[in-house]
C-alpha cells in the first residue's frame, strides 16, 4: 500500500471540536500553519473575497462560529469548518506549504476513480488499512465478509424507501437490540468507544451474530417484499431476534456471555491478541 501520510501541519496545533457528531477545525489555525502570513485572520478574510471574486463560491458558507479555547485561555467563537470544507479551503491556499496536501488529495481522487472502475481495488485498500492497523488476517477476513453483508442490506434499504441518514440508524439499532439487547450507542459505551466503529472492535462471535442479524433481515425484506420504514423496522426486529436467540443458546451451552468489553484499542496496547480477533 502506498504511504498516505503527509506532514501537513508540521506539528503546529490545530484547534478542533466535535459538532454535530463530526470534527470541526479552526480555519485560522489551518491558514496560519500553511501560509507565511503574520495575520492569519486577515489572510482568511482576504482569501474569502478572492475566491468569491474568482469563482462566485463563498468559502464561509459551510463554516460555523464555534467556541474554542483562545490564547488567553477563554472560550471564544471562531470560524470552524468540517473536514470536507477544510479540504476546499486548503485547495484555495496558494502556498508551497499546501502543495503536499494538494498532491495527496489528487492521488486519493485518482485512486477512488479507479476503484469505481474496479471495485476489487476498494476491497484491497480496506484490507491493507486493517493490516496496517495491526489486525490479524483471520479477523480481517470476517470483517470484510461483514462489510459485504452490510452493503447488501443497505442496498435493500435504499431500494425499499429508507432514508440513509435517519432510517439506517434506526433500523440498525433494531437489529442490534434484537441481537445484543442494546443499541449501537449503548454497545459502544459498553466497550468504552467514542467515535470508533463498533464493528472494528468486535470479536469473532460478536461479528458473526451481527452478520446473522443483518443477513436474516435482508432475507426477510426480500421474502416479504417490505417497503417503507415500518415494515422494514419489523423485519429488522425479527432479524435481530434470530441472532439474539442464537446468542442466548450459545451462552447457555457455554456458560459465558458473548457481549464483552474487549476492544481492539485496549488489546493492541497490551499486545494481547489471543482469545480476541
């Protein structure tokens, strides 16, 4: 896998805050890190005018005034942008310091276009990323299978009238509650995860039961020809319960609970991989 790390900010501190469940970054901090301007606020002000004149695009449209810790130690409002908007802002900075990022962004764009032409490349990239993070190959094989099962399910949701941002989360929670008696958020809290992907921190049986719940839900959608959020929700509940009954049966036979607090972050720090992943 090609090296995708770039020394973008060269160790300079970029203030950030979580807003609407995503990271937002201080624009003036990014500008200061990538330019030689002695007044980053003034540079940002003039850049907005220049970009607007050249392309009729308002850089500040997608920015938000959010409170961050100022140099005087007080919380003060400052222009912040999410990752997508920060990318757009950096592209508009005519500075040699921004060139490594622009080259990286161009390469990433090229790679994504190639993946559209050949989806197998996306699978290889995901596998390589998991390997780089230290996941063992047998776990990666199951994770990739889980991704395929999930994709098949969300394709059905899309065809059957579910709305991606809202309904997908509701339907997923119905499967998780049926399988593990908790919502996705509650399961993440149980494993002491914050913004990490829950499925990246499941062991074999957790992953298999999740796949069982989702694969069963997909089958029920097709067999029942369900359409609309309420019928889809009923299928998700039933699919989750199938996985839940399987979980309880395994727990009864083994005498051990399947849902556990283990996560890859803790185990990776301790360099413990047996009995997990």
